[in-house]
C-alpha cells in the first residue's frame, strides 16, 4: 500500500466514524458494531462489511477485495535486529510480490520505505511466525521505547490504520505532546487485553 492509499483509507475511516451509523461498503446495509473489514486491493481503501458480505470473502481471496483477519499474535523472543527498527513505531506489510514495505507513523500519516529482502529473510528465520503473515492484510507492528523495551505483534492491517489515526488526532507541537503518547500506550494496552480475551476464549472453547 502506498502512503497516498493509506491516507485515503484513514480519511475514509474518519468519515465513517462521523456518520450516525456505519454501512456495508458493498451492499449499504447498516452493519453491527462488531463487523469485519475488506481491503480494496485496487485503491487501498478499507470497507466495513456486513455479515452476509463477509461470507462471500471468508476465504483466502485473490480478487479485488481481501478479507482482513481478526486474529492478533503477540510475538516473544523476536530476532529482527536486521530490520533496524528505530525508537518509536513501525509496521511492516508483505506484498503479494514478496516485497515488504515498512511504514513509520507520523502526524501527517506515514512515511514508507522498501525493506531489504535479505534483511526480511533473516527476520523470518529468526521469527518464523513472520513467514506465515498474510500478504497485504496483516502487518508486523513494533513499538520500541526510549529505554529499549519493545512490543512485537502480528495484527490485522486495520489495527495499523487505527493507530495512525490515533497519532494524527492527538499530536500537538513538534514532539507530539504527552497526550498522543498516552493514547498510543492505551492502544497497546487494549491490544494486550483483547489478546488475553481471545486466548481465554480459545481455551474455554
């Protein structure tokens, strides 16, 4: 996804939040609070979808619309030094061609760069779960603090859109201000809560 496409997707998400109800991007029916998303692989947009339309794409698709998964995985013992992740935030998205794009969130959206293929292969060898990441619809998300503490996740792509929106909406001044980093911390705290709930559901199920 290009930086321009990402900005369009974030803008569409913000516009949908301003509407009194959310509607399916395919059939226009009102969607439930808990609903799935599709990636439009042509223009990079993200669409809300109702349950009926979700069933049309509940598979590994190769067409225009790709169903974004819901699963999140927190990674441990991650060996990705070759990627040179800076202090702050970054997410990495594998393309269908095998190329990997790194995105660095900012108050203006994201900056983007192509990851060296050898560096990504080394990262996959050190952390095999990265190799199973679904192209285009999942991302490897990293948060690195100034003290060197890091969180590593494989998340749905729309989680990354939400994080970029959080940064854009709360950034103030040159360094962002304290509010934006509180909201980023809250975002990752919610990821941890949701991940624990999912693990408990899997155990009880």
